[in-house]
């Protein structure tokens, strides 16, 4: 199990606990540095979005529409994300 797997929970303004949908800064910075575990964590974070972008329609002989994941497109999107992570230059604060 990777040290980047933990799901952080934070308190919102009401004091209620809620899921935080942002990646922690330390994970982003580790991914930019080339840490394989952090890159996998970023890919996991964006998995649903990448799968949604990879959906392609298919129509059968009766005109019914089905959706399937175009695996080649999914891999291309993941590769582009990894490339952007590794070439990202964070701004100095």
C-alpha cells in the first residue's frame, strides 16, 4: 500500500466532516519530482474523469446505443497526464 493512498477528510464551515476532492500539495510535488507512487496517486485521482473522456458510442444492428471505453484513448490521456506532471514547473510562492 502506497503512502499516497490515504483519503483525507476535512471539516467544512459547519464542522461536518466531508471528503476533500483536492490532491494534497505534497502528493503533487512528489509526482512532479518523479515519485512513481505519487504519479499513480494522481492517475487514481483522475481515473473517473479519464474514463469518462474515453467513452465511445457503439450502435448495434437495432440502433441501440452502447458506450465502451476506448482503451487506446485512455492510455493516451494517461500518458499525456504523466508527461504534463513531469514537465510541470510550479511557481515559487
